[in-house]
């Protein structure tokens, strides 16, 4: 169950982590990513194209075409992927959707959510793909 990210964003994070776990420059087809991560192929293709448009992935066409990271894994933070797919609005808005939610007129979970939101944003902003390579490989092997 997702808490704050769309399914599209979850899949995008998984796909980019998968690409980061490959040898640098390795091009992987959307079909392979789909099969390994158990994500619908059409969905992952659209997500990866969106990430390409954001400069996170790069694509090559043809028989041996596919996707790879557009820059070193050490330069891509998890927040970059979240921003490219879902945007950062969740970190600036009321989690319950109340308009005008603020410290002056807080919603019922304003203080609790604010602390969690800030922690999540900080973690996503500090974690680069290269730091997660070993954990990603371990997780993929368990699928």
C-alpha cells in the first residue's frame, strides 16, 4: 500500500533503482525491466519515457535498444525521481486535502504529518542511487 506516492512513482523508483544496479552504461529493455520487476510493460515504457524527458534516463532505439541512466547514479537522488513523476506538491500541501491548512489553521494531523513529511523529504533528498545498489540487487533477487 502506498502512503504518499502514486503507483506510477513507485514503479519509476523501482525501475531507476534497477537501472542503477546494472553495470554503468548498460542498456536494458523495457521488456526486461517489466519482467524482472513484475510491472506491466506498457506502463513501465511510459514511465521510463517520462524519466527520459526529465533527464534521469536515456533511451536508445533499435533491436538492442532500451534504457539506462542519463548520468552517474551518484548524481541522481530519489527526490529527483519523485519530482519528475509526482511532483513535490505532497511536501507542500495538506495530506488530508484541506484548503488553507497551516500552522495557524491546522488540520487534525498537521503537526504529525509535518514532521513525517519533513523526514521523508530529507531522506529522499539525501539518498542517491549509488548508495542503494546493494540493497536493490538483494531485493530484486528476492522477487
